[in-house]
C-alpha cells in the first residue's frame, strides 16, 4: 500500500471487490459530462484479477481509497514502450471531484512508478474538453506535449485528445508517510 496524506493507493483484494468496483464504475449517472461512457465487464475484470491480481509488468491498477479504506476511484498504468507508461485515473462518484484526491494519487503513483520501473517518461492522454483532468496533470508537473486530432469517438462525434508527459527528472521522489 502507498500511503498519502489524505488517500492511499492499494491493490484490489478480492473478486467481491472487483464486482463492487465494476458496479460503481458502470453507474453512468455518476459520470461527468467529459467522462467516457464505456462500461466494464465483471467477467473480464474477474478473469484478469484471477490471472495477475490486476498488476503485471505490462499493466497495473491500484484503487484510490480514503483513510477509512472507502474506494474513491482507481489509477492505472499500461506499457507503451520499454521506457514509457501511460497513466489513467477515474473517480467513481461526482461527490469526490474537486477535492484533490486525484492530484495526490497521481503524484504518489508517478513517483512510485519512477522509483520501481526502468522507465524514462509517463504519459497522460485526456479529452480536450476535460479541463479537470488537464488541471490535475499540470498540477502534478506533467507538460502538455500535443494534440491527437479527432482521435476518438465520443457521444456522437470525433474528438481530440491532449497528450501530457512527465520525464523522470521532473518527478518529485517518492517519500514514505508513516
């Protein structure tokens, strides 16, 4: 477990927790207007959890929890190349937005990945309309690097992605909080 000041990051503990996560994730009424509308399959997540606990060298997911271990959201990585990982994050409830949980999680997760993996850069790809995610990336020292024009289909139209990157030497080192 990675301890922060207000949140913790931890592995998924069980298939029951996978089910609860998928149920919360698939509640489209909790999604903001800039959030994707895809849903997750419990069967697929359960199979992946059974295979590797949702953590491998190629991809990994940690839950974002408050200090009482209530699941707030998730943060994950996937390998793009031997030296680059892409990070994604999501809060499960709109009530948790705007409280700094994702910024703290991203800072901790980035520092952890640089401390434990031989990578040179991290990348975030976010919708051009998702101002909140852009602010999180910038608050955590990610630099805007470019635009992928009309790179994804969203709510009936083609939309742009913004690319943010963080290099190893720009990341604050991981510190352990008791």
